[in-house]
């Protein structure tokens, strides 16, 4: 039983929103209740979310390193 809803493009999500959706995707996959096709869709979205979160973290790390260098 899958709900049809419009997903916000990953690139438009804040870090917190993307992380929340990633946690939900992991829970769905771990539940074992999804069929193969739905599992693949959730997995692919999860990969996109994980990459989006990582880009936020990479940017934050760069900003911190710049601040440390300027001190």
C-alpha cells in the first residue's frame, strides 16, 4: 500500500528536510514491507538524499576550515 504524493526535488530540500526523508527511507527499506520496484525507487531517492546531505556537510567543513585559516 503506497501513498502517491508529489516529492519535492532533492536539490530544493534543506539539510534537515533531506536527513529526515533519508531516515524515513531507511526505515521503509528495513521494514521489508515494500515490493521490489518500490524498494528500488526508495533506494534511489535515498541515494540522492544521502548525496545532498553530504554536499551540505562538505560545504560546512570548507567554511569552518576557511574560518580557522583566517584566525
